[in-house]
């Protein structure tokens, strides 16, 4: 007769999306410091205590807002929004609320896109930067 069961340990889940996004930011810091100085992450995702989530929602946190914002106007757009997803096999689908935000932002003159992994995001950022700066007539 056994007095105890051996403890089953589960591997902690790996935040592949977070790791890949951090790799993108690191590469931007090294290769495109002007972009790295302006790009920022919108921390809408993740698991939070229910009371913290309620507080943040009251402060304006909204589900589906893209992960990264680059406030550099190019190609007639006011800025670039990136919904960042990990590469497979850790790739999550784009949610309905994320699709809605992407459409709304595009309707308002921003370029809002989905990128799969840090290499895709870097390629898209470089393509965006090749566009002529947006000129606003006074």
C-alpha cells in the first residue's frame, strides 16, 4: 500500500508570443533605434485578478486592441498598428474583437495588420518605413 502519490509536475506554459514580441523589440533597438524609440506595446492581454481587470476596464482597457503601435505616419497612414501572433505551433487565431479593431483602425486612416512572429513583423515594419512620410496640409 502506498501512503502518497508521486507529485505530477506540469511544465509551465511558455509565452511564445511574448518571447517572439520581445525578440522583435530587441531587434528594433539594435537595427532601427528611431522606431524602437517610438513603438510601444498595449498590454491588454494576459490573465489578471478579476478586480484588477474590472479596474483596468474602467480606465479604458478594451479587448481586441492591437499589441503594438508605431506612431510614425507613412504612405498616407497616420500610424501602424500590429496585432502580433506567435508563429506556429504556438499561433493563436485572430479573435472577433481583434478583427473589429483592425477594421475600425483601418477605417480611421491607420494601417492595422496581423503579423505572425517577429520576422514577419520586422519585414512589415521595414516595408511600412519605405513608404513616403505622410504630409498633412495645414
